[in-house]
């Protein structure tokens, strides 16, 4: 209720202020129409006295200020006409200083000063210096900020600049005078802005900070005007502008001001200037307050520089010349060291921005990319489990090289890439592994060496082995099948035309997938088998009897390996799949004219079939056994023979294939069959 009353009161005060401005403006207009200078100054002073209020919030004060500002524009036009009618602008400049209250006096002084600058009756630099110094008389934060904002607004098109009509020789003024004027106004405005946080009781601190945030553009306007001056070249920016601005930013020791002004510097000045003054700019970051969100500022700087490099390839040598990567990397390390309590997500996001910068500016420097990943590993070392936000940043860090190169082979050359993945939780590790496989499939990337296969399978180990003690019941079957099918498809992307290297790849894959356990082997083994059979067809015709220190890869050698793989599969409750693979290998061996090898595969297939059938018999209940024997009896019963059949003799023919219990079942079912017939 108190808040509501406060809002109603503020609306009432604003309405009263606007009414006062309109009332006095009416009489000012009448005086202007009558060319009555004295009354015009009198009523304009009364009108501007409404801006002396301290009861309005910045937002409401701005509304009142804009009403007065519009009226001052008309007053300025009147002053221009007076100067043409023979009234000395110098006398006018002196006359307005007799206003009773300081705030109206300074608004009028700035308005006349604008005309004074335009007519050039006095050196521009002297008028600018006089105006900016006199505005110090107003030290109330809100009133002072709007007054100086008005000064910046009415003078910005009258500053000495290259090619400007106000740029002169000697005492008249030059670019440096304009720069000093803006810098001084900026510094005074920043002091007022920072001082605003101490206004009022401590219990409304949050409200004050919100109000301060609303006023920030008034301060930043000075930097924007400064960036528009043509005469501010790189040398002047490096020697004068940037050091002065950074000194003010660091010394104000205010979190809100430091964050906003550093952002403002990055946004308003040219990218080329940032590149050439990188060391100076980065040197200020560790000096900022520990609560300042430096990671966002640094990220914005790196984004601007990387966009600058991407838009113009001709500037890339400049990045190497100024050692931009080294300076940025060093700055990030210093910031993290200076802000010991920086959240882990903030530190990782800094590395993400640095990596993005590196991939855009130096895509050919894999050592830079690996260095960023290594720096991130050091920061992650010893840290507890990452939260969701930090995990997302790590995934972004790992995804950046994949998105840039569209080639996992390049990422496999980064030694720190797997070390970063090790810091992901098991579920996210699987997600990242799936992204890697999808990248390979999307870009049809062939992995052609055993060494790269080793690194690749180290990256996707979350899919091919159990990294934790997750039980079978906790695993979603659909997700599990999708993951394993992806691994199976990946195996077909591992290829080399050289038989020796291809055999090494097959052996490497075998080593990894055999650790997958009984649930994974039925998915992954068939792909490996058929990949090996492709190599067999490539080598078809070699018998493997070559003598030497190193036996070359031959079909016989590959079939030995395949036998071991299928044998492992047959022992993990996948006998039917193992049987089919045995027969497939037997067919391939027969095509290679390796009859002993084919015979061995057929033998293994029949042995497997025999054993599984025997095991199956033990699983049948008595009624099922009875039905089985009854069905088998039809093998020995011939319907098309004439005469009476000896049922007992036919039954005895089936006894060798029946167990004792089956024999009993057979004779129980036999009379039934006879009766039915």
C-alpha cells in the first residue's frame, strides 16, 4: 500500500511539474513573439526551475526534462535571431548568468553557449572549457547528469573536428580540444552516476541500483560522441582516449559502472582500434571489482574481434602481428586468477569464447585450439561434479571444433579433447559421443588409421562400455538400441585400402567392443564381422603360407580372428546370431577355396546347434515334451501303405532320438494317435 501511495504521489508531482513547465513556457512564447528578451529570460528561468525537483525518479524526471528540452530548442532559435539583429552574443552570454538559481542559469548558459559556438565570436575551445567547468556547480546526481547530458547534446555538432567548420588553427580550437571537452564531461558524469548509489536510505538500495541502470546511457553517450569524431585516429585513441577512459573506469570502483563502461568501450570504438590496443584494454580487466561480470565483457570483445577477422581476410596478418591469441589467453588466465571465486561455469564460458575466437581467426593453428582445451582441463581438475550450466558449456566447448572442421579426424589430433570429455558425467558423455558419431556419418568421414581409431573409441567409450554401475533396469531400451546401432554404423566408416592397416583397425575395434558386455555384442559384432569379410574378399586368393618374420594379413589369419569373435558372441546368450555368423563365415571361406576353414566354421555351427537343442530339451515341460514326441512320430508313420501296420515296430524306430521320459510320452500319445486315425 505504501508503494502504491508512493507511485500515486510521484505521478502527482510529475503532473505538477509538467503543468509548471507548460505555464511558464506559455508566457515565454508570448515574450519571444514580442521580442521581449528580458521577459523571455525571466519565464524561461522559471520554467527551468521545475527541473530543480528532487522528488521524481529518474524515469519520471526524464519525462519532465524532455518537456523543458523541447522548449529550450525554441529559445535557442530566438537567441540565434537576436544575434542577427545586432544583439551581441557575448552580452547575451553574460546576461543569462544573472539568473537567480544555479540550475536554470546553467541550462540557459548552455543554450546561449550553443549559439556562441556557432557564431565563432570567441575561441571554440574557451567556450567549451567554460561550459564544462561551470556545470560543476550542480552536484546533485540526477540533476547534474541531465544538465551535462544537455551540454553534450547541444555541443556535439559544434566540436572542432577534421573537415568541420569549427576546426581552426592556434587558439580557436582543434580535435584535441574537443576530445578533452568530452573526456572531462564524461568523467564528471561518471562521478555523479556513481555517487547516486549513496543517495537515500540503505533499505532502498535495490531500487537505487535499478534507477542507476536507467541512467547509464546518459554517461555512455559521451563515449559514443567521442567515437564519432573523425580526428580521433588510432594514435590519439591509443595515447589519450583509451588510457583516460580506462583510468576513470578502474578508479570509480563501482561494479555497475565498470561493467557498463567496459561494454560501451567495446561496442562504440572500431574493431581495428581494439586489436591494436589489445594489451592496454586487457590490462584493465584484472583491476576491475571482483563482482564485475568480466567473462561477459571478454566474450563480447572476442566475438567482435572474431567477426572482424571473418569479415575481412586481409586483417588476419595483423592478428598474428599483435599476438592476439596469446594476449587473450594470458588475460583470461589472469582474470581467473584474480577472481578466485569465479564460478566454474564462468571460467568455462571464457574458454568457449576464446576457442570460438581461435577457430575463426586461426583455424589452421591446431596447437592454439589444443592449448585452449588444455587450459580448460587445468581449470576443471579437482572440481566436483559439474552442474547443468557448466556441463552445457563443456559440451559447447567440445562441439566447437566439430562444427568448425566438419571432420572428426582433425579433432582426433587434439590431445586434450578426450581429457575434457572425461569431466562430463556419464549421461552427457554418451550425448557427446553420439554427436561425434553423427558428425562422422553426416560428413561421410572415413577413419583410416588404427591410431585414430584408438583415439575415437576412447572418445565414445561411454557408448561401448559401462562407465558406472547402472543396472539394466535403469537403462532405457530404446535409447540403448539407438546408441548401439550408431556404434554399429560407425564401424563401417573405419576403412583403409591397405590390408595391413585395415587389419590393425579391425583388431583395434575388436579390443574395444569385446569390453561391451553381453548386451552390446549382438549390436556391434555383426558390423565388425562384415567389415572383416570385406577385407577377406579384397584378399581372396591368398592362402597365408607366406614365410617371413612378419606374416602378412591373409584370409586365413582374418578367419581365425572372426572365429574368436563369434565364439565370444555365442557365449552371451546370442546363439542364433552366432549360428548365422558362423554360416556366413563358412560361405566366405568356401568362396576363398579354404575348405578346412569352411569345415571348421560349419562344425562350430553344428556344435552350437546341437548344444543349444540339448539345452532347449531341458526347458520343455512334460506336456510340451509329449506334444514334441507325438509330432515326431509322423516321421515314421506312412499313410499310403496298405494293410495293417505294426505300431510298436514304427515306434521303436524313433527310440534312439528319445530320452527315457520322451519314450514314455511317446507311448502315451501313440494310442491316442491310433484312435484318432
